[in-house]
């Protein structure tokens, strides 16, 4: 199977489209099934779909706002948090409620006000109390769709899901149904998942195992109709990381230790490809920092350290009107709600250390919140592999359609779909990335780092896989790729290599072979040969 430079996979995009076209021709008499196949094909041309999942109060909406860099998702506990909400790029802000029967209604959006004319700490509110349905009769809201002008949403559609541990079984089931639908021909909705963790308990592990078994079962499990086909990429986020250290200035260091422990436990079973600590509240506040807030931090930086430390023992104490602080109590309460105690301490410390403007403060707060690290991981694991992830979703959906509609000409396509799901090298790389660090392969540290890099752990560009500068000439890149093929083929044949290690080495060798396909010798003759 040829390596496809456009998708960093082995022809997965073209082959997927070919199988979908063949399935559409096979189902010409069945308009309903043909429409499902058409939906699979459209998914390939749409932005990547990433779902935010986790337990109640994990901070999903706050992290969504931080990733988009705008205040577009309600963060207070309202009826909206019990619904699946799709955030898409649009020409103008608009929120629409959808019923199960397809009826729709525009949703009124309200923005709260904070102290001294600043926007409220909880941002927007979606008012579902007086919906006017286009079908006339009142209906129950099934999901919401938010259209918002955003460069981030132009590349990625984000799906905010209800908490999996909701007191209502129906609310929790909405998330499970979205990410790992049950039997039948229902199509999966997300291509990748960001799972937010505040702790690691049975509910988290069970849900991640459900997603993992869905993804791995899409190919093999489809043989008996049991493969449900979930998203292939899963990244864990230790959310609200600042709270782990009780808002202390070193809170993120404690959060990194917790993230490392979670990563070890989750990666050992391949449930997450990475686990990143993020202070979501601080990240969002930094992305939307106002000049008046920066000025308030400047004032607090002039307060004696002991006085300010005593005031920051709790959020309620910080907002007390009887404290001798040179800010109004309402503004102090606003800062506590927007930045948290950790954010206030960090902002004041940075100003004392020399930060002199709001733009520099916002950049430093963003970097220290963990958001930049999360963005880098999302870029490597999701954005650079978007075509592979979308193709995986389309193929698993097609497998479900074929299994649910036996006895047609399309039956001949199912083995080809299963083979592609099992054999596409890009899928193999993603699965190996989820196991690599925790499986403790018996290889030297330098070889493990090279293996991780070759399979795209630092990015899918050829020079990044080879560990070279982007300006390295093609001849040198080809030589490095050829050496990598020979090295990892030899490692795979080592008589003492266990099966897991041998398979990992073969994966690295195949990745290097794919690089050779991309870096093939250009033609040396500038003109085509002319023959009579």
C-alpha cells in the first residue's frame, strides 16, 4: 500500500473514498442507506470533530473557551450543561436548539455583567425557557448547535458533552451514545476525544475502556457485528490543575506529578495517548484578559506580601469588604471568580518580577497554565493526523452500515473495510503511541526516543520524524530514512526480541519506508523523452 504524503498514511484517504463510492453504487435502490453512506463521505471534507468528555464539574466548558480563545460556552451550572452542544465555525454568532424530530428554535443568548462594567465571570447564558419552534408545537431539546466566527473552529468542530457521572442516567447516556454508540447502523459522531480528569476513579477508567474497546473493535469486532467503532485518538487532561495544589503558586508542579501518575496508569492499558495538566480557568482568563484586570493586579502587587497572603487564604475572604485592600470588594470577587486564587497569586508575582503590560502578562499566564503544551499535543496527535482520524471514523461507520444491511452486493466490501482498518499504517502508529512509553520496551533510551519520533510522536513532517532541521537537503533526509529502515528491520529480527518489541520495531521501519516514498529521487531529465 503506497504512502500518501497528504495524509501521512498509506493511501487511506483515496482508498476510503473509493470504498464509499462503491458502497453508494451498491445501495442505489435503498435511499436511506445511501444517505448514510453520503454522510460518511461528507465527513471526510468537514473539519475534524473533537469531543470534550469527563465527569461533572470537570471544567469542559471552561477549557473549550480557553482553546477557542473566546467566551462562547456557558460555564455556570444550567440546563445547557445537560445537553450535547456542537460548536462550529459560522459567519455570525448563533445558537440553535434541535429536537429529535428535526424541529429547531433560535436560543436567546445573554451575557452577564461583572464589577466595574467588566463581563461577568460566568460569561454567556443560553436561555432555553421560551423557545419558539419552527414546527409550532413545543418539543424537548435534543442538542444545541453554536455557530461562532473563529479560526480555531474553522479547523476543528468541538463537541461539549454532559458529565458521565450525572445523577440522571439519561444525561450520562447522551455522552456514551455520542462517543460509542451501540449496535445497529448508527454512525459515531466524534473523530477524537479530550477526556478531562480531576481524579482517576472507576467511572473514568470504565468510560475510557468503553471508548478504547470501541476503537479497537471497529475492525476485528466487526466480524461478528460487535465492533461499535469509537474515536481512535484520546488525550487526557488533568483539568482544574491549579486546585490540586490548593491554589498555591507551585500548584502546577503538584498537578504534573498527578498527571504523570495518571499517565502511567492510563498509558499502561493504552487508554490515553498523553495526559497533560491544565489550569483551565487560568487559561481562559489569560486568553480574555482585560486592561482593567491587569491594572487591578498592578495595584495588588503594591500590597505588602504578608497582607496579601492573608487575604488570599480563601476566595470568600479575599472578597470581604472589611479587608484593608485598595480594590473594591466587587472587583476582588470578580478576580477570584475569573482567575482563581492561583491565577491571582501568579499574576501578582509576575508583575513583581517585571511584567509591565497586559499582553505580556496574558502570554505568561497562558504558558504557565499548561494550555500551550496542550495545544502542541493536540496539534501533533489530532490536527496533523486529521485526515487519518476522519478516515478511521468514516471506515468504522461504513463497517456498521454494511453489517446492518447484509444480503446485498455491498457484502463484498466488508472484508476490504476490515482489512483497511487493520492495516492502515497511520492507525497503527496512533495505537502504538498510546502504548509506547508505559509498555517499557527493552530498548535503550535513545532508541525509544527515536522510535517515538519516527512514528510521529513529535509531528508527522518528514524532518521531524527523522530528527532533522527543516532546511536539511533531500539527499541527507533520504540517507537518514534508509538508515532507519535498515536499523529497525534488523531490530525487529533480533532473536531475543519479544513480540511486542518486534512489532514496534516493524512499525518504525514501515514509517521510515513511508518517508522514503515521500523523499523519492526526482527525475534527473528536465524534458520528457520524445518518441515517434
